[in-house]
C-alpha cells in the first residue's frame, strides 16, 4: 500500500502500517470515563481540562444516568472509570465484580436546585410553592435511574407534596435532560443538579434544603478490564485530590466529610 502525502511524497506500505499502528495505539491510550449527567458541566469545563493538562492524556467522557451507565458497563461499555451520582450503585457493581474492589471513592456530595426560566410567568422561591397548580409541569429525573431524581422524590415526600405534584410530574432519563425540559418550555420548572445551573446569572433558581432528602453522596471506582489504562487510577485520585476540592466547591458540591463509600 502507498499513500500520497500533502507534499506529494509517497510512503511505502510498511511506513503507512507504522503510522496506522501509532494512531491506533494513541486512541487505545485515551482514558474512557463513564460519568453521571450532573457532572457534565464541571467535567467539561474544569475537571477534565485540568487532568488532561496534568497527565498529558485525552479523556473521552460518556454522560448518562447512573443506573443506565451501570447497565451499559455491565454489558461491555468501554470505560476505564465509572463516576456515579451515588455510592450504592458503585458498591453494587463492586460486589458483582464489574468494578475493581478497593478502588471505590466518595468524591463529592451533590445538591438539588429548583430552576425556572427567566421568562416563565411564575418563579417558585421554595419547593412548597409547587403545591400551586399553576406549576402545571414539573420536571424531575426518573428516580429509578437517577439519584438526583430520587432526591427530588424524597424532597416531595418530606415536604408533604407527593400527592399534589405526582400528577404533574414529567420524568426525564437523566438530570441533564430534566433541565432541558424546563429550558425548552416543556416543563414549568425543573428539579435539577445545582452544578448545572450554579453559574446561571439570568434564570432564577433556589437550592432545595438538604434536610429534605438523603445526602447525594457521589462515588467512583475503576472498571475491571482486561487491559488496564495506567492513567485510570490517576484520574480517580485526582477526583479526591486537593487540586479538585476548589473545583467541586465552585460548582456547588459539598465535601464528603463523614460520608463513607458503602
């Protein structure tokens, strides 16, 4: 095989094969991370760029709901690290042997926010306001798939709102999609991750009191694979490193003080 380059020179088959093998090896060394949807902004804007700069490696991230990602990993999703929105799912996959025992970390505690568009006719100032039927469609993530959706359901229950809001709920597959429902006008409000809206200077939001739901302790662990990416452990360590702490705080997460991986 011979390939013509831009300068008009020709390479022989052996040289072309060497180039292809080099490119393939580079792709194989990319770090693949499966991450919960609440992490999309903090990962894209801060965590991943900082880690890539530090380690000189490309990180390829797949975002989704925690439960769906867990299922996909069990079915062979090529991921080196699983970064979830809870610790229970991570512990379950460790017990099944899908994730590497002894690598589990609790890296942050998430917070729930009640968000509405600036041009919406009504803006709740507390979760109890959702009892008013003028909020005809309330977006939450599916509690069976997403820990933030479960936190929303717990908040409704503890605020005595479940009976009132249930007929008006619009369930999304993950917490990012939940926000999109409200952003697009398909819902009046959304209970979403604070990390996704904390830098929103235009649209109003309020933080749902933490006492209304169980702590959203978020865990991560290495995925058990035949070929171990040498940078996977470094990424996991970076999530709980001193360098990452101010990033988590900037995006609205709490430190997992006293919260242990289960």
